[in-house]
C-alpha cells in the first residue's frame, strides 16, 4: 500500500473497478472527457491516479440533472420551431 504522500496509480482494470464501470465503459468515459486521461509511466501501461478518478466522479454528480434540463429545453425549442 502506498504511503499517504505517494498517490496511488491504478491499472485500467482497477480504475474501472474503482468507479464501478466495465473496462469498455471506462475507456468510453475517458474518450468523452468524463474521466481523466491516463498517465503512461511506461509504454502501453495506462494508469490513473485514484484521487483524480474520485474528483472526476464528484464533479459529475450534478451533471445528470443538468443534462436532463438541457435535453428538455432542446426538445421544447424544437417543438416551438416546428
């Protein structure tokens, strides 16, 4: 276990497990910008900092409500334009 001063690096499998996603969903979330990009301490060895993953999850907690409101307003605007 790393010391409190050393940030913990997670493999893709462990990162997906930490955020409750499948491996494919983890990579989709990274590609969409919802989760941070990995760091590469060695070629072909993506790693994520545990604290960055948790910060990204905290930052996106309110987004489902905001996304729903945006979809509603877009739908309303489209129905008014028609």
